[in-house]
């Protein structure tokens, strides 16, 4: 099933993101974790892209396994940074062979050591290049893209960021998923601005449950996310106690999600970090809201 068809059903849903194994030896444990999350019957599951070598294959292996065993619609991530057109064509062929029709089209992080490289000769400089390639390869693909309520780290300002986002949507993105955020007001302000700019596709908020204090620094580094004082107080109070921090982090994420639903959002995407117990607890907290 196409993700865009799910998003137009106008009912409250919850989806989860998982990631593939980094090595062959960890494949089985990751497979088990993703299956446990699939058993929760989320609206869909996304599988991030393992750059380079066999791990890119694992993305499709995990996505296909979830879809075939549990009937959960899957969204496979695909990145294009520093890739050649030939490589991307091969990956698209693999996606088709796996029977995946939903793709998250991303530029991806610049590989270590290439931060200052001359990108002018790269086949793909931005996600929009991949979106166009995918739509040309198969117009029936359902394509998702990323958006940043707090501005893309490489954008000079939000106005430019939104302008480029509009171009990406016009190139063929059917929906957008946000980077993590911890203050819902930032999302609401962002939604107002992009709607004013003519971006009308569905927006799926991405929520990251912070279940241990060490995740805070990483989250800020990855996304530049603003941490509200309310959240900082939780970390200060409970960060030294793993069990208490886990419970508080799940509660904070649940509260964010409830507020989003109350304000008209119909599908929320949770970055599960391959933790079935966290995914289950959040869904359980929302069981009557979701009708599960």
C-alpha cells in the first residue's frame, strides 16, 4: 500500500522508523527487533539506508521481511550523496525487485573525509536530483522527502530552506517527514509558513523518544534541535537514573504526540532506534486514542 493513500484516510495513526544492521553478524538481532515492532501493526514502518556495501542490501531485506511476514507497509530509505547515476540505477532496480513502492528520497550525510570535496562534478548534489531520477524511473513510486522545522543545517535561513523544499515537492515528493523536534510550537509555526508558500502535501512529524541522557548530545549534534527548558529539566532530574530517564523520555514523547493529534495531525512517525519495548510502550500509552 502506498503511504500517500494511508495519509489521506484522515484517521490518527502511528508509524515507526527502524534501521538495518551495520554488519552481517548483527543482522539476526536487528531482524528480530524490527519484527517485534512490526507485530505492533503500525500504520507503516520506514527502514533507514545503510550506506555502502552490504548494508544497503540489508535495508531492502528488512523492509521486504516486514512487509511479507506482517503485512505492514514499508518505506525504504535511499540516499544519493557521492553516488554515481549507475549506482543509483542499480539500487532502484533492487527496490523494484524487492516489491517496494514507497521510497524516502534523501541526499544523505556527506561521507567522512569528503566534507570539503568539490561537489560540482557529483551526479547528485541534492535530494531533488534523486527525486527526479526516481520519478523518471517509475512514476508510480510513492516518494517521501525530509523537511526541517528548525531549518536545514546547511541553509542560510528558513526562507531559502522553504523555497528549496517547495522545489523538491514540485519535483515529485508525495509527502514529507520532519526531522526530530522537541517543541511542538516549532512545528506549528513551520507548518503555517510552508502552507503559505504553497506546499500542500501531507507532513508527518518525526518524534524521537530520548530514553537516556547520552542521546541528548547526539540529537543536538545530528539535527541542531532546540531543547525546551521543560525537557532539559527532565534530563537534569532523571538523567542519572536509566530506568527513570527511560520512563520520563517515553512520557515526554507521548505528550508531544497527544498534542499533535489534538491539533489536527493524523500520522506521527516515531524514531524507535530499534527498541521494541519503547515502541510498544508509546503505542500502549495511545491505545484508546488510536483504537488499538
